């Protein structure tokens, strides 16, 4: 949807927290002004904090927004897509949150 609206984004997958690709994260963050991190679970204590540390330690001038569960367990039950929707991390909600951040 964002691409269809001529909004350029870059998606980077960080599959593991250890070993942390410190240099890769530093390089990617240095080239951006808005960094939006999406997590399918709690944003406290995960890779988002590692990204924040890389930004801080290198004085990178970029805004970091973390999207995910905020210090809570997932709510509800059902299919994978239903649970994501119940917890505000489904495609539609992510689209709306990202649009709000970049505008």
C-alpha cells in the first residue's frame, strides 16, 4: 500500500538478536531519517533496544519508532492473522501506524 502511494520504504529483516549485525544495523540506520521497527511480540528487551543502542552509540540522527506489544502478553486466541489483528500488529493497523509516523 505504501509503495502504491509513492512512499518509499526499505524493509530489512533481522532474523537473530545474537550475533547482532552491529555494522549492518549501523550502516542502514545511518542512511535513514525514520526507522520503524516492527516486532510480533514485546518490544521491551528485544532487538529494538539493540537497534536503539546502535543509534545512540553512533550519534545517528534518526527517529526510531518501535511497534509491537508494549510490556504485555498477546491478547486473545485464534488464527495467526486473528491474533495479530487483536493485538494491533496486523497489516492494516501497521499501515496506519507507519503512515502516522512518516507524515
